[in-house]
């Protein structure tokens, strides 16, 4: 079974917004991050949030447009504004369920992964 479940993906026009949510089951958030994988490309880190120390980090491609935050005790979200076709990808939530002060855009940092949610921004 999955420990993380993403929701909120969809199709939005250029310049539009979406909010992705990530719900945890059976563990407490510590280090969290969002990754994405576009067709024909490698998975890349988008944003991270450490809920213990509030540290945040964003990829240059989304800085100033995306914001990661905690919505509740067991959910985090990614607010995506001013979307562009280059943002089209499957977005994944990832988390480390133990005390960890890191905020890294590296896959190896995270133990739990969601199944992904599709975000499409037509050209």
C-alpha cells in the first residue's frame, strides 16, 4: 500500500493555477518534497519543505511561481501559479518519516513516494 497519495492534478491553461495535495497515512511528516517527470525527461526535484524547521527550497525553473506548505497535520500542498507548458509532467510527493532537518531536491533523501498526479498545460 502507498503511504502517500497525491491529488489535485489536471489540465490548466497557460498562466493558470493548480494546487496539489499530498496526504500521509501511518506516519508523520518531517522532510517532504515534490518531484516531477515530463515525457522523455528525467525526474527532477521541484520543491522541498521540512516541517520541523520550515526550511524550503525551490528549483530555479519554478522559483517565484510555486509554493510548498503544510495544510494540516498529515497533508502538505504545492501551490502552482503562472503555469506554462514546460510544467507539464507527472508530479510526485515524497517524504522522510523520521526526524530529519534536511530540505533536499534529491530522490535519495526520501523513503516514501506517492503514485503521482498528472499536470497538463497545453502549449
